[in-house]
C-alpha cells in the first residue's frame, strides 16, 4: 500500500467527507471509511481505530451546524458526557484485547442490534412509559439515563461504525422526541466517546497515520454540511434514513462474510 498515492488520498478524503455528512444526518457514516481503510490494506481492528481518530473532528463541524439545537437541549443532558467518556475508554480497551477474526464476526451483529433497537423505539418508549417530557424530571430517569449511556459509550469505544444509530436509539428510549435536538446531542456525546477512544488508540499505537489528516478535514466539512441538510429534510425522513443506513451496513457486512 502506497499512502502517498494521490488516488488513495482522494478516495480517503471523499470517504471521510461522505461519512461526516451521513453521521450528522443519520449516523452510520463509519461504514464508508471502515471498508475503505480495509480496501486500502488495513486489518479490521486498525481500520476501526484509524476511522475513529480520523472522524472525531466531524463532531466539530456537526455541532456548529446544530448550534441552535445545542442551545435548546436540557442542560442536564450534558452530564451524559461523563458516562460517554468512561464507556468510550472501556470499549477502546476491549477492542485492543479482541482478536481481529473475532471482531470481524461481531461487527454486523452489533450494527443490526442497534438498528432494530431504533426501529422499535416507539413501542419500547410506550412499554417503558418514557415518551413524555415529564419523565425527564425524575431522579430515577436521570440515573437510568446515565447507566444506559455508559453502555452506549462502551459500544461506541469498541466499534465506531453504528455509534450514531445506537446513540439515537438510546436518546429515544430515555425520552427525547425532537430528532434535531437528538442529533445535536448525539454529536456532542459521540464526540466525548470518540475523543477518549481516539486518545487510547493513539497511545496504544493502533492508528495508521498517513490518511488521518486528510480524512479529518473531509469529516469536518461533511459534518457541517450534513447538519444543515438534516434540518431541511425533516424529522420523519431523517429517521427513515437512519434505519436504512443501519440495515445497509449490517447486510453489506454479513454478505462480506
């Protein structure tokens, strides 16, 4: 693999740009960079770690694009950054301990689980009686949200692809209903998860650096544009895109194996 090949650099940039847009729009954009890294010669664990580091800056662009929604999110929700970061670190450590062959088998199942969870959000909310805003005011709700987010963070630190879908599913279950506010918060919490995981991956020497810089630039630009597009498309369409992207990710990886 020649990391200096202009064609490879262009492909890496375009994959990151598209991933930034999809992550801001629906979640699941890492499927674009994850297989691209594999196509360029990396094993699955290194590809996942490299994608996490390269796409983390997308949260900067996406958060800027959702700044109005960020300001309207309940301030207490930002405390979810704490379990997000802790879970992200635990997940990153577990990834380093997982053999590549085992990780290859687990990937499509992880994505399928998250997508089905999001698709079933309405009946789950009804069953848990958490679809009303009053639910947010209880201490029990907040403690439950913190615990849930810890596991979401662990998932995100372990496997970057699909974290957006899992995050939206989690936010739905704990009672949020505005898809644009959910996307805004998802970008912030996802940034916390990926920042900690990225630091661990870098410190552990799990990252392939030649493509990181150009992919980071692409992800920032794509994240900002995707955030603006999401607000024009509408809530129902964004949710449908989330589900379609998730099933597409799972099916493509099942077929690969």
